[in-house]
C-alpha cells in the first residue's frame, strides 16, 4: 500500500472515530430509559395472532402425525416387496420435520 492510500485510510479512521465519540458524548444520559422494551401489538391483534399461531401449530402437528402414519404404511408395503431402503430417507425427513416443528417456539425464543 502506498503512502497516499495509507494516509487516507488513517485519516478516514480518525475522523470516523472522532465523529462517533462526539455523537456518543452528545447523547443525554437518562437513568429512567428502558433499553429493553417489551414488544406489544396494537389493540386486540395480539389475541388474534396467538389464536392464528395456535391453529397453525395444531395443523403442523397434525401434518407430522399424518406424515409418520403414511410413511409407516409405505414402509410396511415396501418391506413386503423387499425395497425398504427407498423409504428410510423419507422417514428421516419426516422425523426431522417433526423435531423442527416441535421445537419451533424454543428456536424463536432463543433467537430473540
């Protein structure tokens, strides 16, 4: 890197650091400011959204149970024919989906 680029990079870094320090020092310091607010939805939207998410979770659990039953039925038919290996991948995918759906609320809570 030549001297001109190095000097420009150093100057830019110094100016941005100084600007950040000025902005931070200009901010008022209030002891009563809540830096971790609780998110709330307006009106009755929270109850409606909880109902909608509950119905969606119920449908997803029903889909998981139906998927496991269908996969088990296909595996029973395939075992009679001798081609059981084809359905083991499907069973793994259905089981992974069940685990993901069952732990969805925990994953979202962890991300927040």
